[in-house]
C-alpha cells in the first residue's frame, strides 16, 4: 500500500513541480464541517465582521477556494454527495432530506478503514436521515464517539493511536444551524451596524440582530475547530494531515439554504496538507463536494471507484499555482429534491451566469423550513407593508417559472430573471444544453421525465415514523 501510494503521489508532485522534494507518508484526514455555514461569511472572503480563525489558519497553510459548491443546499443530500463522491441525484433515497443512503453506495470512510485507517467521528455526520433503512449500522462519517461536539474527543482519539497508523476523523459541528439564542450575537460584542446585510433581505434591526446571532454561531464553530487544530499540532501530526474546512450548505436565511441560488450552494472552503503542497494560495477553479471523496482516496493512495462522478482536486492542490489552474473547471452542477416541500431544481453555476431549471412548478415554492427564524418571520409578517418588502418576499417565497437565468456579475443577488429576454436566448440555450447533457450523462431521473421516483422514496421523521410522499401530500412537513 505504501509503495502504491508513494508512486501515485510522487508522480503528481513531480509533474506539478511543487515545493516538496519527496512523497510524504499516507496522510491523516481531518474534516472540519460546519452546519449551514455559507459563503461569504468569512474574513478570507471579505466579511471582516465575523471572525473565522480556523478557516484563516487552514487557508494560510494551504489553499483557499473561491468557487466551492455543495451538491445540494440541504444537509443530508449535501453530505451524502460528499461521502460518496456522487451527485445527490445519483443516490436514490439519498437525494432527499430525511431519507436514507443505501449501503450499495460506498463511502470514502469505509474504503479508508479497509486500507488500515483508524476512522471516527463526533457530532453531526450524515443527517438527518434513517441509517438503518439503508442497511447501514455505521454513519458514513465514521463510527461516532459522541453525538455532541466535545472538545476533548479528538485529542483522546489520536492519543490512543499507534504512531504509524493514519486516521480519518470527522468533526461535525451543529453550528451555525438554527435555532439561535435571540440576541446572543449582539451580547457577544458583534456590532449590528457592521453586519453586511445581503440585498435580498430587508435592512431592518430584526434582520441585523438575526445575522449577528448567525455570526456568533459561525465564530463558535471556528473556536471549536481551532481547539481540534491545536490538539493535532500538539500530537505532531499536523503537517501530514489533509485538512478540509467548509460548511455543508448555504446560510439559513431566505434566498440561501434550500435554494439553488448562489447564496444557497456557494461554500467557504480551505484545504491544507503541509507535507505535500505550499500554502497561501487562492484557486479560482470551480469544485464540488462530489470531488472530496476522490481527492481523499487519491491522497491516501487508493483507487477511486469509477462510479464516483466527482474528480480529484489533488492536482490543483499540488500544482503550486494560484488562479485558474484547470480551464475545464469552469462550472458546477447543483440541485434539490425534497426539503420541507419544494420545487425539484437543477442548476449550473458559472463565473458570470446561473441557470436554474425548476421542475413541477405546480407545487408550493416555499422550500424553506417553517422554523426559519426572525428574518423569515419578519418578511412573512411585513410582506405587504410596502413595495420593497413585497418584492423581497416574492423573490424568496413566490412562484417561479420553469427557467431562471441570472447575470451574477451585474446582479449578484439574482434579482432579475433573464430567461425570457431574447438578448440572452443563446446563453440560456447553451447553459440549458450543458446542464441537461450532464444530468443525462449522470443518469438523473429528472432528465428522463422520471422524477416521480424521488417524490415517492420514503422519508422518516425524527421518531422513525414514515412521512407522506409527494403523491400523498404535495407539500411535506419535514423538519430538519
């Protein structure tokens, strides 16, 4: 195994002319995963109000990605895509929130364990879902040491490992997922006057305070992640650990989480492995969560299963380059199925345009959780107060056409749908054709007019009781 690994990684390092002169030993793997932490809420992305020392540290020692995207703006399908290296629509029941991930889909943690890695997790792994229904006895994140994030769990885990045994550890925070303690952000010292209110939310005190609470939870995750990093450094294993820090989907605000708009699927991401590549670089290539499993397996010197539709980004990491490294990485494909009642959606994101295809638009368009928090509650309560609030409400909660097209360079909030504008007909067709070609290639049932398969997959509530299918009830009542 070590010989195979050395040859594979040495070839990459030599071809990429990085600053490492010999192939390192098999790396440890550490995933620092936040829950509902979306772009651009980090100092590295220009939001100087929120403190994100863990992301800053990994970016300084590694590579910051400006265009990282989850597969779906919903917890369970996003995580399922990450573990399997496959688009969520390729995972059958795994495409839905509160579904299951069939055991026939291998996950990278299982493959690493078979190769001799010590595998463990704390906190939120693949969830919310019914693991047993998919034939699984172990969470895809790895055997759980604790359902909560305890600050000493990681240090205890590595202290018991033989010095030469590599590990794979998942640190699954529940921050900054709602609910928040109302006013906790302001009480912690975050100045609501300095918060960046996105254009799709009303700029009112209630929203600013809600954003402060979210920022406070983002900071709490980063503080917890820093304790894990400190324990890793104390163990002497930091330099030979591939560390990934990100969030599973966009921020829990209208127009964000559960939407395929940029704020729903664009994620913070930094990756380091000090023994293998230089740090302090920023990469512009588009990358998807489906790329994580192939990257981890390749770094560990293991074959990547051909069924994985993601592509390893290890060549980007070891290239020594900043900017656009691989020209073909100029877009990502995302989507959504069931999350509390929703339009099924698929979308393609590029540097200038976002094209969205909405399926089954006869349904209730409100994908967002009914426990959406103060910002959503304000918009619901005041939607008829004036023309501006009515417009913002319609943009986040109103019905939509089959096609949406946005020029995100000129319209970063995705307000003006250009899909019906004749001036953009050629661009819309090119993006639509590219999206549908990829969905067809990856055998998405929606591309073949068979999307009802997703509607009828079983889902379960937190008590293990079956929930109504879309056929039984058009607007579901799932809870996160």
